[in-house]
C-alpha cells in the first residue's frame, strides 16, 4: 500500500531494544516504518548490560547506536521526538501527535515506551544508581560478587530481593528502613536466617560515599553500617500514556498497571501493540528485543493478509 509523506504502515513509539527490534523486522519486511525516540532509555545509568548473548558487557549507548544503524539500512526512519497523543480514526488507524508539532499516521502502532524507575527518597542514593546502588542481581550480581551487600527494604517484597542477592554474596544485610519488623513472617525470618542474611531495623537516613564509591549507610539513630553495594527496588512507573488514551485494557500488578496483550503483543485495541517494559515489568533487554521481534513479525502478517483480503473483496466487487 502506498503511503503519503506523513503516513506510515507502522509507527513505533520508543527507540529502545523492543522498539528497534520491531522496526528491524518491519524494515526487512519492506514496511514503511517510523520510530519515534524520546532518547530516555531505562538502562542509561548503567555502564554495561549483561546477560544478552553475544552482547554481554556492551554499553547500553553502544547497543542502541548499533541498533539505529541496522534499522537505517532497511529504510526505517527515526525521529528524535516524543509522542504526546494518539487517536484512532474511523478506519481503525492511528494519528500520532509529536511534541515537535508533527502528526503522523499509522495503520498499526507499537508502543514501546518502557518505564521509569522511581527511586526511594534516601539522600545520596540516586547519584549512585547503576553504579553501586543496584536493583537487579541478574544484571549486575556477577560484577559485584562477594562484596558486602546491603538491601534497602521498601516493601515486604524486599525480603525476596535479599534472599535472591545472597546467591552472589554471603555478606548480606537487610535494612528494614520503613518496613516494620512485624511485617516479616515467620517464613521470612527462617529463610533469611538460612541464607545468612542479617536483619537491621531502623530507617536509613543517608547513603555514605567516599572517594566516589559507596561505603555504607547511616541510620536515623546515627549508627553507620559499612557496605560496598546497596540493592534497592525502585517503584516502576510504566510509560502507558498512549495506551490509556487509546483505551487499551490494563491489568494491575504489584509493579504497576500493564496492558492486557496476547502472546504476540497485541492489546485489546485492534492494531495497537505493546512491547518491552511497556508490556511488563520484568522485560530485560534480551526479553524486550524478543518481544519487539515477535510483534514486528506479527504486524507484517496482519498487514499482508488485510491487504490481500481487501484485494479479494475488490475483485469480487
């Protein structure tokens, strides 16, 4: 199908692993595709990404630069802008408004806007995030193995985090922070003891840093505890503005609201797809890329058979 200057077969909102992967598949399928990238990747604070087969240790910035170069080879356009609104027209297609004032049209729309990590309000913590304040042991555990770990409790789920990180260090302290001791179950206490995790009550007042490295935490009562690494679970804030505007059904989870999607990434709104952290909290880079690939290939099939069916209908007429 021919597209006008501001019209695309697919618009992908979000230029991270999921969005670029979807765009790569679509470009190779000869679909006129636009990627709208606001340039705010979730993993920007990290110097390296791990666990991605063949890309282990690559910097997130380099990964994205390679991805942008790859999609360009297949004619995919990329614009540095932010999608601020989207509406579905009477034909079931989409008009997407960008912050720069441009409006683009898409037969199918992929939302890969990720999420933002809202960190606990502890002085000194945010400046160390992605360095020695971490949240995911699978992402960073190997690099900090056998160091002195602290875990900042923010919810009862922090017990699970403390137990998990004990796989990478046998020197783990769980700081209850604002979590009351009576919120820990007997099962929690038994597992923590079995893992050798120390439990320290009291609110954490600040993160201690010397010579550009984390050295510990200070509690509100003034006591200091030496630590080399602090794990803290951010509150995830999904980038779901477009999904909400377009009426996609969302499901509540302990980590925020995410769209109801099928196994391909299609939401409850026809033609509207979600991939990466826009579709779920636990999508790491390699999972996000897989989600994007699956959505891209499914979209190509949807467009192909829609056009074939339209051609058949015209022939009958």
